[in-house]
C-alpha cells in the first residue's frame, strides 16, 4: 500500500537524498510545513517569521519499506537533541519534527523517539505532531544534491546502534 510520511531534520537537501536511497520509496518532495503563512516561499521561511520547518514528504510502498525503516533513516540523518538547529544551520525551520499522518504513525514515532532517547545523554527534542498542510518548495530545491552529483550534505549517516 502506498503511504506518506513527513519529516523535518534540518536542511531538507541531505534528508531527501537519504530517503531516496531506500528501496520502496517511490517519491520524495521537499517543502515547508508547520507554520502560519499559506504557501510560503524559501525567503519567507528563512525570515523566521512563519514558523515553518523544512521537511521532506516521503511517498513509500509499505510492502517494500516500513515506517520504522523510515524512522531509522530520520534518526541517523540528524542530531535530534539540537533545538531549532542542525550544525551551522540555526532557526526554527531546522527543527527536528515528525509530522504523522495517522495514529499508527504516531504510535510508531513515539516508540521510536523513546527508544532513541536511550542513545543520548541530552533530551531528544523532536516534535511529534499531526501532519499539517505541506507546501512544496521551489523547483531548484527538489533533488538538490542529486542535480549536483552529490548524495549527502554530510560525510555519512550515523551508524545504527
């Protein structure tokens, strides 16, 4: 069955590239979610006045890849203990967030977050919220790294503990 998942884990370019590497992911789109302005632009989101997060919307076949598999990529791709930042990127658009599309995703996300907390001495600050309206980012952001012959913004995914 084809399903959707939405994740915010800092700059969306590398996160999108990581999800696109999974068998069973049929489509990804980067965009903005969780803010107050309807149909924001990148410049709007960067103004830190809209409340949107940079997110990746993942369309996947759950017969080929599980939501738990997607959650594992999400946790490995960023530091969920950093509030409103990832590395050098600072601002609420870089927050760690899981936007759930149904109760099953919520339960899986909460279980996963609680298990992930055991790997950190600092609190995991990842927000888990109902999926709000997704606004697709400008075309130049879509598959940004692939268009430039790169697969990641970072050196590597963290190893799974």
